């Protein structure tokens, strides 16, 4: 009989209900309180997971936007440098610090010379 009940979810649920009905009032009340507690716990866990997931997505999108903005600024800085603009002007235009741009342009110039590229300074 037990094997039959375990294979059939409908029968299993019916036997659980039968067990509940056969409990005395106090035992049934404790059982129901435990079931409510488990349900509340699972609901809270699911809600926290969904909230964390949404937050993670939101933070990922924001990080991606910032990364894209930075790449765009660097591309613009390179194009301005190629056009002959000075580093101070470029720093104001792309909102990047002058020391960072100077190091960047030096690195790009060295890599381009090594690779046969051209970045006018």
C-alpha cells in the first residue's frame, strides 16, 4: 500500500490530509502552525532571492553603462589626440584626468610604434 501511495501524488496528498484529520485538535493546530511557518519561510526566501536577482541585474546594467561610457571617452580621446588636440583640452572634453591621459597616450604610442601603427602626438 505504501509503495502505491508513494507512486501516486494524488493518493499521497489524500493520505496526508487523512493523517491531518485523524489528529487531535492540539496536534492538528501545531501541525498547521508548522505548515504556515514553512510556507512563510519559503515565501520570504523566494522573495529575497527575487529581490537580489533584480538588484544584481540593475547593478550589472549600470556597470555596463559606465564601462561603455569610459570606452567611448577613451575612443574620443584617441581621436582628439590624432586630430592634434592638446592633452589639457582632451581631459576637459572627455572628463578624464590629465595624468591618466598622459600615461595612456604614452602607452598607446609605444604599443603603436612596436606594432607599426600611427598615433600622432
